[in-house]
C-alpha cells in the first residue's frame, strides 16, 4: 500500500481502516447512499498528548467536511470505534533516517548509540537506521532497547551502562512520548544532559514536543529533534480555529490539549480513504472474519482469519493513486508511494524550541526553504554550515566533544633517552602525567585539526619508582585489554601488534638499521709527503726534468754564455735550470726563441704538477678518510662481538633472529650510554655495533658526530612510528587524515623547529637535528638539514615497497653497497 519510508506516522491508521472495511450483509441502501463501515482502533485515553482523541475528532471533521462538499457522492463512511486501552500502534517514519544521518555527518561524529523502545515500533526504525548509518561509515557500537514497562531503576541502570562503557556520547532516541518523557527526566537526574553529550530525537517525540509536560521539555534542553515539516497555510489556520472550538465543545475537560500533527494526518488520511471508496463504487465489498471473544472494550481483529475482499484490489489501487491538497500540503500518491516529506530540524531551548534548519530529499540540509537559496545550493549538503546556531546540552554553543575523555598510555622514558622525541614527567602534587616531545607535538597538532573536540589525558606506563612497567609490546597488550583508550609515543608499527590494535598513519621514517663506528684508513709517517704521487709519476717527473734540462742546454750552449764552460758546469747549470722552474727560481737567461717556447710549455706543466701535489698532500694531512669498522653482520657473528639495542624495544627480537646469543646483547637507555658503549668496544664490555630505529639513529649521528659512526646494512623494514587505538576505532581514520595534513603543511616544520630549539639548550656536542629522519645527503657524511628536503628526494613516511632499495651513506669515495630492505612480520618480544 504505502511505501515503507512514508514520513506520515499515522499511515497505520489508513491501512487499518482499509483492512477493517466491512459492510454488514453486503450493502445497506438508503436513499441511494451506501454506508461503508470502517473499523478504527485508537487510544482514547486522555494522556499527556491525547493523540487518539485528537485523531478521532479530526476524523469526524474530515468526514463532515468531505461529504458536505461532495453531497452527490453515493458512499458514506461510518466509523466503528474500538479503544486500544493505551496499546498504541505507531508507525516509524523511515525517511527521517536520512535526515538524521545528514546531521551526524555534518558534525563529523563517527559513532552513535540508538536508544529505542523495545517493541515492533522501535525495532522497525532502529534496524533500518543502523544499516543506513553503517553505509555512511558511522559506527553503531551498541543498541539500547528499553521496555515500555521498564522501571525507573531499570532505565537508570541502562543509562549508567551506556555512560560508562560506550566511548561515544552521541545518542539517537526513538521512543513514544510517554516513555521518552520518563527517560529524559532520568537522564538529566544522573547528569547525562550536561556538557559533552549530544541527543537527537526522532519524530515520535519531536512531533509532540509542545504537548509534553513543562518539566520534561526543560529537561530536554539542547536536544535536536527531527519532525515532518507542515507548511503553514490559511487553510490549516482556519481548520485549527474550527477544530479548537469543536474539540472544547466535545471534550470540555481537556482545555489545555494542543492540536498536533497526528490530527492533520488523520484528517488527510480520512479524506483519502473517502475518495478511494467513492472511486471503487458500490460493488460487492464483502469479506468475512471471526472476532475474538472478549468481555472488555479491548478489541483487535484476528488478522490471520481475514478473508479476501472481492473489491480489495480495486480499493487498494484507488487509494494508491489518490492525490489532493490537504492540510499537510500536497497529498500525492503515485504508484502506491507517497512522496517523501520535508523534515524540519528543531533545537530545544529552555522549555521551548527553535527551528535551525530543514532536510529535503534532493538538497539535504538547508537553513531555509527559500527558493533562491535552494537554487544557489544545487548539490546535496551534509554541512553544519547549512544549519543555524545550536545550543547544546549544558547551554554551550561549541560543538560538544562526544567522545568521553580518552585515557592515553605513554611509555615512561629515561630523561636522557631521546627527550626530543618523548619525555614523560609525573607530577606527584597533581597526580598528572605531563608528556612532551616530537611524538606528542604531532599528536596534539593532529587532534587540534579534527572536526570535533577530543578530550584526553596522559597516563605514564610506569612502576611506582618511575621505571617503565614493561616492554612496548606489553603496553600494547594493556591497550588491547582496555586499560587505555589509546597509546601515544614512539611506538613502532609492526605486523604482530596490528593483530591486536589499529595504528594510524606513520609520522616518521620507517626502518631499523645497524650502526657501526668509523676508522681512518690512512697511516701518517715521515714518508707521507711521497704519497700524493704514485711511483710511476715520480719517475716520470724526474726524467722529464732531466730531459728538459738537456733540451734547453742543446738549444742555448752555442749562443748563450750562461750555458758554456767546463762539462761539469754545463751539466749542473742545465739540471739546475730545469729543477728550479718548480719554484720559479731560475736565473739563467735564454736567448733562443725556440728555447723560450719550450720553457713556457714546461712552466705550465710544472704549475699543474705542483698544484696537484699540494692539493693531494693537504687533503691527506687534514682530512680523515673513513670507512666502517664493520661492514657485515657475519663479521660480528664470526668474531663474537657484542651488539647493542634499546632497552625494552622489539629490536631485541630482530637481533636475536640474526643469530646473536644473549651474551652478545647489551641494552642501553640513552644516546649517551649508546656512545659510551661504542668507546669501550667488545673487549672492554662495550659494543662494536648497534641496531636502532632509523629516526633515532639519524638523531644520534647528528648529536655525536656522524664522522665517528655510520649506518650500514642490513636495514629492516618497519611501519615507522604511529599511534595505537583499539580495533575498529573510528578515531584511527580521522587521526590519520589529520597527520597527513600536519606533515604535508607548514605545521611539521614548526614542530621540528621547536624540537631543534630545545636541542640547542642541551649539553650535546652537536645540535642540528632533523626529527623527520630522512635519508642522508649524498654529498655529506651527515643527514641533510630540513631545508634541503624536497618532495623529490624525501618522504616523511619512507617507502613501503618490500622490493625498494634503500641508499646507504657514502663515505670519502668508499661506498657501502645498497641493500634490500627486509620486512618484519613478527619480531616483537
């Protein structure tokens, strides 16, 4: 009959009246008028909203108005009334689900908890709501069903359960007005109507808000409601006046009863049914059923024993194609489907309400239904900018942080253990944990750009004496068991940890590498001055000097007196002339032009030779030519050398898998201890190599002079540093997007500068630092400064391809071969 997403909750009334259509003994003709008896089951109690009584009065007025204006019609409806005795049948308006979803998307909430009445009315809408929310990537961690007969204690226990065990504080309430009134009074009593909470109610309560008790309305301050929009027309205003006059006349004891939307729907539904019956005509409309035996006014037909009306299909088709302009606007049913209504969004303020926007099927959210505004916004909107200002629970205007305050675990760190990355201080006077450093700054920057407010508090993972309470894997286990809501710090993303928790995008370069010390390959002694030239070049140079001396003598001794005399004198003069050209100290004059040409060429050759020699000798005497002391892990294993690793880190598992025994492994807590162990060496109880995170290694190289240490193969692939959250947490995606925004923008440079400024105040011998941990510059021993990093040669997150080759530091013409990165599947201890 009607499409299930029909926004008119009173549609069950129409369906039931059509179903209960009956005529005793066929047709009762009187003056060519056929009386059609229609059964109607209504709640005739005079409760807080008196919806049944209002509906009945509107039904009678609809029949009177319709037949007065259509007196020539041959059919007349007669209502056969039964009281449901508060056993109300209501219909959920499924179209409002999309409106509610748009509101949730507008404010960026990722989790909501539906709370509904535990019957077919509640289940029918909530299960559809849950499916639509999940399609929009909005999680529903819990469904709370509350019985209509639930006591105050039972409702309170359920509210406490929701408040303490569910991380989100955004709720959707779908209840009858009576149960909903009691629910919100109890919610306010236990403090759930204050700051930090979000409540959205469906049309089951929003439509009757004005009929609720004053105290109930006041307890609902800050609630957002969704209800069907009824355009205000002169026709509706005139009807309100007539209805009020007749209602008071028929029900003098219900003076304070207010006209509501159920009366409008009852009027239009009755009009539609009367039009449909007239179209079908006066043919055979018989069908039989057996009534249940009952001695009270409670009456409900046995639907399973109904027969099939002979004109049933015709009546259904006539009703499905009925269209007219009613009190609620255009009542237009096409092919059995009622056109979806427009919903208005209200905000409860004090004991009143304020409309903050609309939702339409084609445009989504909108501040008004103005035609000009609708034309300017031709796309579907789920933006909070298309809603008016909202006063939230607690009388606040800012969007509430719907997440309860997160308990974030941070690893306890030694004060000297890379404090630029993470430093944790516990204040005994306030019992608060203060965390600072690069890892914390990135997290805070990411949280600050979330579309909603996220409250959190740091808790150090430490023993009473301040030492870390366990390994990083044990800290992740605490998160898995619910001790913490998140873990923030220098936590590396690896496969086995991701089986238990979800990680955000990494914010540092990935990988574990080996660090070794450097040695100078050149020996310095008294014969060092001969090393700039090879022996072949030395011999060639001496022979060239002798040869040039002979050539000059041969060209000059016949015409130049300086080259004449005894043979020994002539030989000495010739050799002196050629050798003295090295320092341009020759005093003999040449007179032959040919000799002058030879001397010019020779002086140029000598100039090049002397300058080359000088440069080479200077380089040897002033610059160390370095190479790694260890170039292969097998060298360490063969010589049973000691290796270091950071205490409490999963890196120990990597080193163990390489074949090192426990006796060869030495843990260190800080870069200073790291450096001191290298100075001692394995012979004196120190180390000859260490395995460490790339981010820490590059900081170490810049702090303790990268001319003393270098990264060499092997290098193992990891995911880098990330923040850990429980499995399935919607915060992971939001924090990851925020990290991308931070690292891609200027905020990253600001955070790095902040860390560098802190580093300048430390006692380290070198302070230029790059916490981004990028590859070393090919022209220097040390990692590059941040200003030299460009998109073409650096990646904040590294390269996650398992086949990618990673460049290794080049040292003074001696290049360590590049190696394939190795992926760590499960290395944590």
